[in-house]
C-alpha cells in the first residue's frame, strides 16, 4: 500500500521535499529488507550445498575404502591357498592400514564351504542329484523345518515343469541360483524360515558339494551322510576344537564314525576354496558395505555394493 502511495507522490510535481525524502527512506528500507532476505536465502543455500557436497565426498571415500577392504580380503585367499587345511568359519581380518581421520574399515571373512550348496541338488544336465536332495532334506529336518522344502527348491531350480508337490512349479526360476538371497523370492518360504536356513546354505555352480568338516556347523555336518546324527556331529566339533582335521579320513578316529568316515569322501574335505568377504567402511558416519564371494584363485563370483 505504501509503495503505491509513494509512487503516486513521486509522480506529483506539487509534493513537498520532506515527503519525498520520507518516501525515499521507506524505499531504501524496503530494498535493504529484500536484500537481507536474499542474502539469508543465499547463505542458507550455500550451507545446504556444502553439506550435500560433504556427504557425497564422505560416501565416495567410504566407497573407495570398502573397495580397498576387498583387496585386503583377497590377501587372505593367498594365505589359504598355501595352507594345508583351513579351519576358520568366520573371522575379522586385522587391519593395519590407516585410511585417515574419521574413517573406519572392518573386513569379515566367512567360509562358504562350511555351508550346503543348494544348487548341488540338481545336476548340470538338469536331472536330480538324489543323494544331495536327501542330504538337504536331512539338514532341513534337523532345523525342524518340513523337509519337503527341498522338493520345492528342486522344482524351483530344475529346468522342467513337472511339480513334485502341488503348485511347486508355479512361477519358478527353472535355473541355478546366483545367490542365497534369492530364496526370499520363493513365496512358500516365510521370512522366519529364511532366517533359520540361510546361515547353512550357499550357492555355487562351480563345486558339487564340498563341505569343510573343520568349519561346518551341526546341521550341515548331519547332512553329510544318511547315518550321521546330531550326537556324532557334536563329537566332530569337540574333536576339531582340540585339533582341526588335516584330512577328511581323520574323522574315522572318532568313536562311532568308522563306517561313515569311510563314505563321506565325495562331499567332505578340510580345505576351503570359497569365501564371502564383507568390507564395511565408515567415513564421518557415512557407511558403505561391499559383499563379495571370491575363491582362492581370486575369481569373484558375486559382488554387491550398498
Ligand atoms: Ca522347475
């Protein structure tokens, strides 16, 4: 309103000098107010921009450090390759390198040969590996999960469309799995069941079913042979805690394991080849995680950044 009025006064040749300077003061004050608010907005925007830039730069640094973590993890592969046998199921790799202020890196190595390879229930030619399928049923049964889930998984993977169970061929992948995460896509597997089974399962197309008896946990050890019980599996664990197996045949030294020990050579071994490497890097509270599955020849079969 006042702007309109002063505007009218400027246009009026009879208006007084006092009125004119009063009007000029109001205009100046308005201009200053507008300028101040512009400057405040500008400073605010610069602050937002620089904070976004700093987050971006922290994220970039975290990403580079997580990648370095993967490289450091692969050094462990060299160690395992040279070793006669391996016996660590999970370990945090010690880190001697410093990545600068506000930065942190952890590297977790997990033995994938301590787990059951789901893909092994189907042969490369698409037929069923009955022995492996029975083993998976035994593993599930030990976890108090309906062993028929193994049949559902077989249908999920095998190339044919002949259901082993009602509806078990509906919306199936009909191909080998790439990652054990894919089990979450199977509607019949509840989140609870998934959480129960996933620690004991892995996915590989490369090896049939080599399980490291130095690192496998009870449900996986039970799957090694039709006559293997939970009690015998516990004996294996007690034995290896005192001295890890250098050779799978050494299980025959355990009482009650003589016959089984002679028959598990196809699936049991004592040196692992495949590992999950999880490197987690944090820079000023921004975290980046890289997960890979890599073997002792340093071939990477799976890579995920998050
Ligand atoms: Ca199928």
